[in-house]
C-alpha cells in the first residue's frame, strides 16, 4: 500500500498548477462516468510534464458536502466516489488479495465510514436525529444493522477500494512522468460526518451531538463580517489526552496519498476562532488556544518527516508565525494580496522568502483577469508601477512574477494559465451558491500553450534535473 518517496519536493525550485480534481470531469471529451482520477488525470499529468511543471496541487478529495465543497467533507479518510473512472475499474475477482489488504489496512476508519453511509441511506440525516441506539452507537444495534445490511456495506467498501486502487495507479503514473502530487488536508470536517459520529469525544458537541461551538474566522480580506463556516471545532484537551491518535490517523492518510500536503487554515493550530451555536455572524466569536505545538512534536516524533506546507493566510499573529518556523513548514504568499500600498507587505515579491509557496491566487481568489478588472484606480497605479508594465500586460506579468519569485515552489491556478475571467472563478468565500462547478474546457490545454509555459519554467529555473528515484517508503509512524 506504500509508495516511493521522491525526497525533496521542496529541495529545489519547482512550479506547479492548482486544479481541483472535479474540474477535470469530462476533460478531453470523456463521457459521463469517466471520473477525474483515471484517464483524465493522466492526460493532465502528461500536459503538466510537457509544460515543465513538476507539481499538481489538488484540493481535498473526501466525500464532498453541499454544493460540492471539498472543505465540508463527510470523511477525509474516504475518497469522493464521483471521481472514480468507471471505464477503468479493477476486476475484483482477480484483485481479491489487493481488496482484502485494503480492507485490513483501513479497517479502523473504513468500517465506521461504511456503517455511517449505510445508516444515512436508511435513516437520512443528520446523524444526531437518528434513533438513540444508532445515534449513541449501541454495539448490539449496530451489529444487527450490519448483519441486515451486508450487501450495502460491501458495496461501500468496494467503492472505496476502487478509489484507492485508481489513486495508487495515478501516483505511480506521476512518478513515471516526474510529477509530484500536492494534497490538501481540511482543518475541519462537516458536522454530519462519519468522524463526528464515530469519534464524538474529539469535538465540542452538545448533548445531542450538534456543534456547540462553530468554526470560522473574524472579519478579514474576504468578508467584513468574518466567515461563519459552521464546522464543529475540536476538543484539543481530549486530543492531547489521547496522545493525538486522531490527528496521527488524519495526517497518516494524507502522507500516504501525497508527496506534499497543505495544512488548511494553519493558524487554527495555534488558536482558533470559535463562534457560539446560534450566532448570526462570525463577529460573535472569539479566539481560543489550540495545541498545535504539542501535536506537531508528536507527529514529528512518529513520522520523522512532515512534508507539509502551512496555509498561513488571514489573521496571522506572532504565535502562528513562531509555530510555523519552529517546525520548518513553508508558508504561502499570494500576489493578489500584495498591493495594499505598504512596501513591507509580505506578499510583495521583494519580501518573499526561500521557504515560501507563491501563488498568483488560490482557489478562494478570483482569477487574476477577474481580480485585475476590479482594481481601484489607486491600486491600478501601484500595480503598474511595481511591475513596470501598462494595464494590458499586468496579468501576464503577475504570472511571470510568481515564477520569478525566490520562493522555492510557484503555483499557478489553471484558470490563470488559460487567461480566464471571473466566470471561471472556483469559489467565493462566504457564499454557498455557484461554487466548485468550473470545468477545464476540453481543448484548452494545448501543446502550444505547454511549450510557451515550458520556456517560462526554464527561464525562471523551475525545471529541475531529477535524480534517480530511490526505493524508500512513504513516511510511516515509528514503532
């Protein structure tokens, strides 16, 4: 079940593309049912390699929540089955040993997950409205249900094996083409999720199982009222008493799937914004301390190495920066945030540091074309002066500034490579409609575009000469 570790995603200059896997559905004219982690993903990896990119950054791949959001997952251990390529399913009869090995290796989360999904099919949701024996996980009631629902549970297990089998095949293909996979661990899960039902003690829930304290952020760049995300927040005291076993499982799954992992909302590991249930806006929240230092000490001890990037955007205080630097995690810089008029703005290229992952924009930003069309006259003047270019050339210069940065890894959203406007925006924070639906146009990633980008990657030293791959294994916990 393990994969070769190609040590050093961040040991030399590289570039990559940010593209949500669901944006590949239908890519290349594939018919419905040909999900994104089969033929479509291989074609995209081929294009990345041709264009001189060596990293593909994805968003979370867990079973998505309402409106398709990958940050409202029913489980971040499981995979989103709509991504499975139904045209390339493994033969269960011939691969019976592989299936059995998958079930054994993943039993700890898999059995809870398939029970949760089967109960949801039978009873609806959310889980805190289920009859008490199921809500409270009465062992006899669950055993009877499992006996009655064997076919449904087996179908759920096989679906998760399909996902895992295809993902492993994709990892191997990435190795062959010299493309690293860069994943994303959402800090929170959905309230109605397998893990809140099965590991209730890890969350701050009320007696019925509903969130007592909600996640979010205070007023920021994206929203004057802050953002009320609504996920349940963690009980960090319980996590520490459990020696962070819950978090060890979460991180372990991501380290098995990816070469590099972005830690979503990293500042929540230093302190988190908790909002009382029933609050009308995130303004009613306050900061609470987390146990990030103790957690990462434990993970470093158990895994020895943590190939992660800290998403350190938003309200970053000295304790957050100290936590990131203490463990040597690279941070993020976003060019769209750079031009507020302050020469000390950390997102300005002259303030970038080696230990940075640099973006034109993230999945939460507008496309660069859309962003540029909405700048004030004052900001237009600042951007044009800084980049030494007139208005018509700014979006191209933003891309070049990203690649030219001293940051070790530069990431360009696919929409920016294609020069698309706001209609291609993937997500608008604080809104629940119209997000996560953009798809890559079928004939847009052309050979000529790949050659243009390959020249840029070469120009800015982001096409490293790969060393011979070793045979070491994915980081595993020490005994």
